[in-house]
């Protein structure tokens, strides 16, 4: 019996619909995720309508750590325990990500995050701190250091964005979907775990170091109610060029970069080093975009050495 082309087309369409349905994921309520991922050190503070989630660990000179796009404060797990022996470590879930969730105003610009950090420090009575940031968090960190120099003692940048966009040839699928008009709406619903897993493999230089629980955490937090919309909004935010701000950074600066970074080219590391007077640069062979996760001991050793150095007076 000959199968009609129309029947084949209908069957193919049905198969596609079934496959699509299997990839749909519902939002996870914020309270459910809070019960799963808060710890004894978790805190929440209301800043301009945002219930900002952070962890507060240790005592001493504060160090505030900012994660990158689609990440969360857990990206600093490899550093926090040791850092908290000498410092008060404050790790934030930036609005739009993690347990913090979306910004009611819908703003996710660098300027918004910069001023939110100022309000966060003011709310806790922190006059000055070391500031560290990875990727998007790094861009926020150097923008903050340039704008509010008296509030930053030392600056740590891990593969910061801002010089060039992520490599368009290697940019991960969710990022491409969020920036494609015909696909971005589907990203609010179609976010199976395997897409998150593939995205994370791309930010690791050695993806054998990627743990299953890391994938599950990232997937869960992406599904936090409101986060997928926020992710799309952030990816479609056009920030003003702030590269000229590098020359305005006064704080002693350490730049960390993975030599196998497929998202933001390691060649940008030299541009940051040249742009910030006196900046130190450390490169990590085999590491990708988040070397503090892949090589926590090596990167932490360099950070601790940097933080122990005296602060030289600038002219």
C-alpha cells in the first residue's frame, strides 16, 4: 500500500508536536526552590522591590562576589569556604537569576546592577569592600569600581564581558534562542535539562569536571518562576559602551582568565590588563569561561595572594 505524502506530512507534524510537548517545562514556585537551596547563611533583603537573595559567611574585610548570566551564587562554592576564614564573604543572586528572581521593573542593564550593588552595600552598612565578578558580574564589578571608587578596596575580574560579545560562532543555544525573535517566546516553555547541560559543557574547558548536580541546580534555577522571562530580557538588553571606564578604575585589580574560554576570547584579557592601570593577569591552561569552578584551588591561591598584598597609594 502506497502511503500518501499528505499522511507522511501529518505524521511528521504530530511527531514534532509530541517531541515539543516532551520538552516543555513548567515554572517551579520560588518557595519550593527556597526550601531546596537556601542554607543557614542565606539572607534576603528588599531593595527597590527585589527580594535579593545572598549568602553571608565569615568575618573580616567584606568581599562581594557577583556571578554571570544564567548563573547563581553557587558558582563561587569553590572559593567561599576558604575566603570566609579571613573575610566576610557576601555572594549575591543577581536579579533575574537564582533565588532572587525577576526585577519587577524589567530592567537588567549594567547601570541597574551597578546601582543595585551600591544600595546593597548601603543596606548592610558596608562602606568599602573587595568586589569580585565573573562574566556579566565582572562587567558590573568594573563599572561599579569606576563609578564609586571609594567603595572598592580591591577588584577581582574573572573573564569579564564588555570588550567583545561572546563568540557568536560558539554562543550557546539558549542564548541564541533568547536573541531570536521567532524563538524567544518558546524559550519561556521549552527548556529541557539537556539544553542546560549542553550550555554548561560549553563554558567548561574540560567538561568531564561538570557534575550532574551542577546541571540540576542550573536547570532548577532557570525554571524559577519569572527567571526565563528575565533571561530573555537580559539577553536583549543593549548596554551603553563602558569600556572607557577601565581607565577610571583606581582599585588594585586581579584578572583571571581561562585559556580555553570559548565564550569570551582570552585575547580580551590583555585588553583589560592594558586598560586598568597596574592590573595583574593570571591565565589558566585548560580552563574555560568559569575557571573558579574548574580550577578552584589554583584560582583561589592567586586570589588569596592578591588580597594579602598591601594597597599601594595611587597618584
